[in-house]
C-alpha cells in the first residue's frame, strides 16, 4: 500500500492557475497563456525510450506508398524528456507517440489504409503493443468507414471513444480517441484525431451505434463538438450543468467543497455571482 | 307495511343515485353512482323474493359491465378542456323535444297500467319450484326466442367492438 | 329469540373476529413459510418464534402516518380500501365451516346462513371487490397505480369467467347453488368432487390464484414492475386494509375450494367405510385442515414461481382456461343427463 | 419531453403515457432512470437517463497517484471490485512493462473468477427477482456469502477489496486458502444445479424470457455489447480467450454461446459461465505455482510517457482502461474507464421497443448493469 505517500499531489500542474469555482467559460484564453511550445520541434529527441530518426523505417510493409513525409511532419511529442526536476514547470503539451520500432512490422490494415486514403494518416505510433494512428479531424469519418468496411481491417466493434485534454495545444487541445476492435481478426487499433473546442468532429454514430453514448460522454466531459450526432445531450452531468468537468482547466473545487469548508466565503462568492446574474 | 317502507326507501335511493349519475362532473364518480344504483336495484329484487335475480344483477351489472365502463373511462381520455362543453353542434331544442316525448310516453304507460286491468297472475303453472329453477324454466321455454336473439345481439356487438378496437387484425 | 337473533349475531361476531385473526396470522404464516423455503428464519423477534408479529404489525400500521396524496381524489381514495375489505368479509356469511352441532341444547349450524344461491352470492360479492382495486388505482392519480388497476380489472374480469364456469360444473353435479347442499351432495355421492372433477379443480385453482392477485399472477401489485401497483400511494391503516382484504380473499377462495372440491367438512374418503374412525375428529377441524393445505399451496407457489406477464396471463385465461372450462362443463352436462339419468 | 398534446376529434383518444421508471424503482438496480413512453402497456420508446451516481472517478484519478487509484476502481463495479483492480493493475503494468510473477497471475485468475461467480450470483438473484421468482435471490446470496468469506480471508474486506497492487499482490495468499477455494468449488457446483432447477425449465420463466429483447449478432456488435449479452447473441468473443491476461492462457475452458440472442440466451450463457468459472478456479487453485507474488516494481510508480488501452473480461463485459502518462508525474495524466455496463446499457433503448413494461425490468436484468460502473 505505502508506495509513495510522500508526494501524492505534486504534479497537478493546472490547479495553480484556476481561481476557484469560476466556471471555465473561456478556457481557450487561459490555455493559450501557457504554451510551452508547439509540437513541431523536430530536433527534440522523440520518445523517451528510443531516440531514433523521425522517419519510421518501413519494415516489411507491402505498400510503398507510405506517406513518410506525413509521419515526419509531426514527430512524436513530449518535447521535454528532462522534466523531472521542475515538475510544476509546464503542463505537457501532448502525448508520447513513439513510432514503431524497426523490428515490429506495421500491420497490413494500416498500410492498406495509408494506400487507400493518402494523407489521411498523419502518424503511426506503436507503444507497448498498441497501434495508434492519428488522422486529421476532417478525414476521421472517412478513415473510420474504411477501417470498418475494409475486409482486412473489419473493425466492427467500437470499444471506446474518449478524449484527452492538452490545454497547451490551444488550437487543437483535444485528442479524441477511438478504440476499435475487430471481432473477426481479433485486432485492435486506436484512431486519434485532434480537435479544438469548436472544431466540428463528425460523429461516427452512423458507423457504430455504440459510439452514441460514448460520444455523448466525451461531449459532456470535454465539450468536443460532435456533429451529426443523433442525440447530443449531456449524459452523466445534469442537463443544465455549466462547463465540462474533464477538461484540465476545470476547477477541482467548486462551491460544494467550499460550502463545507468555509461557508462565509461561499456566501460571499454566491452573492457576487447572484449580482452578476442580475446584470 | 315494513315492506312498503323498505321499497320506498330503496326507490328513493335508486332515483337519487340515478340523478347523481348524470349530474356529477367527474366521469368516474358518475360510474360509481351507477354501481350504487345497481346495488340498490339488486336490493329491490331481494325484497321481491327473487334472490337469484338480485345476485345476477350484482354479478353481471355491478360486477361485470360497469367494470368495463370504468375501464373505458380510465383508458380513454375524457378530460377535455372546458370549452369542449360548448359544442356548436349541440341541439338543445332537439334534446328537449326528445325528453318531452319520453316523458309523455312514460306518463302514458303509467296511465295505461293504472287504468287497465290488473296484470295476469304470475306464471303459477310452472312445473318447478324455487327461484332459480323458475327463472331457468321461463327463460328456456316461454322466452327462448327473445333470449336467443338477445344473445345473438350480444355476439354481434362483441365482434363489432373487436373489429372497431383492433387496429390490425 | 335466541335462535333468531342471538345465535346468528354471535355467529357473525365469531366468524368476523376469527377471520380477522386468521388473516393476520395468515400473513405470519406466509412470511414464515416463504422464509423456510428460502432457508431463512422469518420473523423471530416478537414473541417466541415471532408469534406475536401480527400484533406488532397491526400496531405499526395503525400508528403510521396516513398519507393522502395532494392531487388524489380524496373521497374515492378513502373509500377504495373499504370497498375492497367489506366484500372480502361479508362473503363468509355463506361458508359452511361444519355441520350442524349441538351446543348447550341448541342445534347450531356452523355457518351464518345458508341461502339457496350461496355460490352465486360469493361470486357476485367477489366481483364487487374489484372496485376497491380499480378505484384505488384511479384515485391515487399516479401512473403506476393506474396501470396496475387497469391490469387488475382486466385480469379479474377474465378469470372470473373461467372460475365461474368451473363452479357451474360443480353446481351441475350437486344440483344446487347452496353451499351446504353441495357438501351434502358430496356426502351422498360418497366422493369429493375434486376427484370426479379434476379438471375443474385445476382450473379453479389457477383461476383463484389470479383472482386473488397471487403469484404467479400478481401483476396488479407486481413490486418489481409497478412498485407495488395499486397500493403504491397508500400507507398506514388504509394500506393494511388492502393487505387484509387480499388475505381474506385467499381464505375465502380456499374455503370455497374446500367446500366445492374437497368435501367441505367431510372426512377424507367418505366412501371408505373402515376409515370411519376419522369421524371422531369434528367436521370443522377437517374443514380448517383442508383450507390450510390449500392456503399452504398458495404460499408455496408464490415462493417458487416467477411472475407471468400481463399479456401471457390474458392469453392463458382466454385461450386455455375458459375453453377448457367450457369443455368440462359440456362434458359434465352430457354425463349428467345421459349417463347418470 | 412534454406529454403529447390532446388530439381533438379522435373518438378514442388513448393517451400515450409517459412513465418515469426510476431513479427510485425496485428493479432498476440502483439509480437508473428509464423514461418510458407507453401505448397501453407497450413501450413505444425508452429514454435511458443515467448519471445519478456520477462521482467523477476519472477526474478524481487524475489527481491521485497510481497506487491510490486501485482503491477508486473498487467503487465502480462494486459487485466485482476485484476484477476492476486486476484490470487497472494490468494496465499500469503494461504501461510500465512490469513482469508479474506466475503465482500472482494464478491468484488473480482465481480472484477474477470468484468475482465473476459472485457477480453472477447477484445477477441471477436480482434477475429472477425482477421476473418474480424471489427464492432464487436468497439462494444466490447464500452462495455469494461464501465467496465474500473467501475474499475477506484473502484481503480483509468483503465488498471493496483493494486486492491488487501494481506488479502483483499486496500479500501472499493465506495458508490453506486454496483448499478452501477448492471446497467452495465443490459446494457451488451443486448450487448452480439448484438455481437451474428453479428456473431453466420453468414454463413461466421460458415464457417470460424467450423471444424477449432479441438482438442478432451483428447488431449486438454494432451496439457495442460485450460480455454475456454479446455471447448470448452468438458472437464468440471473450477477452479471456482472445487477448489472454492473468493466467487464462494456461487454463482450459469453453466460451458458452447463445443462439437467438434473447433474454433467455443471455441467462443460459451466464449460467454456463458459472460452470466454466468453477472449472477455471479448480485448475488455477490446484496449480498455483510457488514463488513471489510481486514483480520488480520501482518504489515510485511513474510510468514512461505514453498511453495504452488494456481490456479484460469483467463479469459484465469488456472492462477497458485507457491510461495516459506524461512521464513526469506519479499521477496519470488521463485515466479513462471503458465501463461494460455503460456500453451494454446503451442497448436498452433498442431492446425495449415494442415490448411491455414487464419486459423492461427483465431486459434491465438481462443486461446486468451496475450503476456504480455506468456512472462512475
């Protein structure tokens, strides 16, 4: 049990810049204030584990049309591998997406996808056995359809739809992640796309009805703007809720906790809010 | 004497409830008064020493048919907004005319029956004794044809109701 | 004077009180039997083995707050439990618990009255009891009770037909509508009608489960679907009246079954002479034992079977039980007219 | 969500009734709310409303360190807490590439399968209770009690076990525990027959469950069903077979499948899973290898930057964890649970349509949802 009770709260980088229970109405501005640097820092060492040239070596991939340039254009993120010393310094700006090592062949369905939809896959990543592809948001639906219908892919089961919030990437702060599974080939893939707060992300509910609630949850929790969704309501939070709780800039303390700990303060806050409402 | 008191009391109740049936606004209450009415009619039968008829009255009318009324009342939305009462198609004078006609008819019957000879004695020549047996005997001998016609009518009504109610057959 | 007023009055009092006590202990019995079925103990705290539990229950129900929902139909809401309780009690007037016995020199028949349409009386009074449930559902002004009362009315009307048809078979056999005469006819025939009319008995049993809203036909109060059904909005004593009425109806049904199919107060196998020793046990004990067995089966069924669905229940009633009952009736009539005559 | 306006002119103006089933309702297994639109008793549409038990476990986890999260996972599917623990620990182990000793993997297998039986016990009890057979409920709880006793001996808790650690087990199993597990297997084998005797061939049970909520295989896949509801539709998918974890690759067992995809088949599948689970437990308990129970775990659990999704077969279906580590902190940057109940519950709307109110409770029961997991 007692692994490290010493620093349980050390690296919550966002709770410093959120002033209490203000509803995160305009998180974009807050996010834009602390950009540590855009992802495109090509010189930085790629993955923490294995620094290697950004052009992923093509192992035995059958189609030669692999858009190497696309892969190279967006090298794996995590630009600061030496972040141990100042843990509070800056929030991470993106996930680690190491390219596949040389000895791991890219699965045929990814290669076929790249051939069929040139430019649709901007990054192929392999980490602890999971394959991930990153697609531009406007081509997501097309790629999803291909992945579902192509016989060698046949991803007929949408395991999960979720998102990750990277506030420093102001324009496209969300990674919307689709975990797909094929019940015929027993293979998995993660499809990722990057979206901003208002970027329309075309819903895949028409491909996988399973995505209906999952996308609703992502909308509820992150405020990702799904379009074409048949029933885009909040799902877990109350219908009249303000804000999207899973965003990194969502305040960790709200009036509820404040009320318990410091009723006076809460009352003051409530009054100011009510007055603001009146105006 | 006691019988007369009982009769007039029952009759008063029957008439009172009958008025309430049409006077109450709530449909369910109206149906309830109808049940009470039927129960008192059954009591009247008991007074006439016809327990079989009394029991059948309760069983069929109070217990069976009015339950169906209630069913319909509760299922079908009768709670129209108030303006529905101002039905433009209402023919007030026609209603009055019909009521007057029926009243006249009733009066005629009353006059006729009081003026005419006393009705023929009860069917004394029945070969069976006992209330139930007498009813059965009469139904299946003298009134066989009306009885059968009535049952046919009921059957037709039932089939008609099914056809009307069932959307797809 | 004594024979015309005192004895009937005493009998009415005894029957009413015995019924009420029996009903409350019926609840205890049910809880105990179900508990034993489910490898539990049941109520154990109030009195030894929980025998005083019904009293505690009664007190609890009486002192509970009696709530009338704001938007309920106040009058009907109050009336409904009474409407369901009264018929359940007045039915006992015609149930013959035993033969005529002599007490202090008076010949006292062990029933309140014997009218010549006794069986029809029971059926018709029971049919009025439906109103309690329907009106409770309506008056609550709540959706679950409304659904429940619709279910209840449909269910009771349908099953009344089947049950009444089986009763007619028995009436044909006995040639009388009087409860006492039916028992006497069985004595004369030296056989319980349950043996000569097994089909009617079976249909009667199933139908009576449905008529008393007992599992597996307890749709009107299906807790898991309609959260208690027609008495969802009831509390306190008014709820208790519904509860008591249900159990009183169960006892009525088992008494009727005993009278019609199990020879009433007759000992088992009235046709076997050497079992005459059994006559030493008074008739009313036989009656109670038989009713008890029937009630026990009620409880047993409840502990064992899942619940039917509403449409399946209606199907069973209209498409299986009623045709069978009619067939049985016709067969009985044919046998009676051509065979026995 | 407003009631349909009164239609004038229609003679038999039957109301389309809107019935709020839940969040307080005996058969919605917690705080599920289903807004039914009824035509008589027929369900025209059902809107499933969730979120009444939302505690923000995902958000909470992003502010706890990796070890502390184990305890939060208990609170999701609280009738199968140990399975949640196993799934989470394996995800972090995958992220950190920690090798778990074989003994720990065997114990995890036993724990998972015991938990499956306990969860199915609760399911069969409540499902039967929803359909009106109340005795099965108490029988099933009687046996679940035995499992809880075993868990209590293993980790000191009876409901929220906190039974796993990243890298293995917190403690070795108590001496003689494996023999007790084997004794339980013997007892339970007979009890499953008992439940089946009460239900499987029961005419009423068959009428209530056969043909109710039929869902064909392809549609079940598309709807994202997993676990017994998916297998009830005849789709051979079991993560224990397809992507083995713990020690399932060393176990012999079969994946029971249904044919019609109705409530009855989902029932039969789970009943058969009882037996398969017992079979797995017997193999695992007889073959627990000697050795350490914790692998090589760094003192500070700080996975390298990266993300992974790892799924296991919980009693309800595919329980997946998606963990993102930024490589710098001891808290996950993003912690996401793919709750099987959530995804299965989604199918309720589709299943309910055209059935009766009574079937709705049967269908909720056949999906076997735990609202703690649906809402997290």
